[in-house]
C-alpha cells in the first residue's frame, strides 16, 4: 500500500512538472505522462481499497495477491516509464 501511495504521488509530481514546462516541449509525451499518472492513481485507489477490504475479511486468496502485485510492480514500472518520457522531451 505504501508503494502505491508514494508512487502515485511521484507520478503526480512528474505530471505537474511536465505541465508547467515551456511552450516548446513535446505535447504528446506530456499528455502521456498525465494519462499515466491519472490511470495509475485510479488503479491504485481501487486496489488499496480492495486490499483493505480483503484484509478486514481475512481473505488472502488469488485476488488479494493479484491486487497487491499489480500495485507493487505496476506503480514503479509506471514511474520508470514516466521518467523515460521526461528524458525524451
């Protein structure tokens, strides 16, 4: 859950940094960073709520592990992709 929260915050800061840049920046890469940040925020929001509900009911099956792994591995991957898009600008 902590990786999801911190990663979402980092993605939001990267998207905000892109949006506040000069007029000559690549528009497509900036739009992609913003969409990645929004998409990961929505996914992590759903997954963190799901994980909290799973833990409150004592469920530790397939879906609990799936939600945890998507947030744990998907969020850092999205941060790396966003950073690579920033280097391309």
